[in-house]
C-alpha cells in the first residue's frame, strides 16, 4: 500500500506496519493530543450521562444510552473505538485502539481490562514503528478483571475470558479461556 497516497487512518484500520517516519504520522499525533486533552475531562466526570457524552466526543461516535462506562477510562487514540448497545465497561480499563476496537452489544468488561491493538516490530531498527491489528469482542462476551486482549484477537459470542488472562489467540464462541497465555478451559452449554 502506498503510504504517501492512502490516508493514515485508513491504513491504521486495515492493520499492518505504520512506520514511525510516515509522512502522515503528524495527523495521528494531532488526534492523540486531542484525546489526551479530552481524557482529562472524561476522567473527572461525575455521572454516567456525562461519561457517555465525553467518551462520545473522544470516539466521534454516539455511545448508546444503554451502555455504562465507569471512569477512569484510558485511551491513547479513541477514534477507532466502536461500542455497541447495553455494554458495561468497569473502572480503569485501557483501550489502545489505533488498530481498531469493536465491542458488540451486551458485552461486559471487568475492571482493569486492557485491549491492545498496537505492537512493535522485533527488529531493533524498526522498533518505533507500529504493527496494528484490530480487536473484535463479539456479542454477549464477558472479559474478566485484569484480562489483557492482544492485537488481532477476536473474542467469540458468549465467550468468557477469565480474570487475569492474557489472550493472544482467537477465543471461539461459547467457550471459557484463562491463563497466561490463555487456553481453553471448557465449553459453555
């Protein structure tokens, strides 16, 4: 993909390497600066409606009134987060979303959960580049306290990720995973 002609935000959502010296990287840094400023006001919000409104401003998408988010909530970019209806996100979650995070309807996310779409190449000479892969949390999934979902992972419908798990592979529908790295514990009947 031609890095000079394709918009950096489209390339981020498509996934793959974004070089640190990309000519459009300044556009991303402007979004990050805006998000950092808006996050300060988000995290002093005093009621659920105010939190939804402020997070809607950060993401650029209206957060449905059936969704509840507790602060503090952390994101470095914000504009690549999509949150469905009737979602619950507990305290102190961190979403690094440059690669895109989609949370479908009826998802529950416990406290201190990390959704990380950003990685870096192993090669030391390219270490400051970004390697982006999206995360998808499907309908009715439950992510337990302190779990970390790594780049490129899909958590299946009705699946449960146990507290403290580190998930580096897709989680099938109707299963429970746990551990570091996460492995299948059992199916949900």
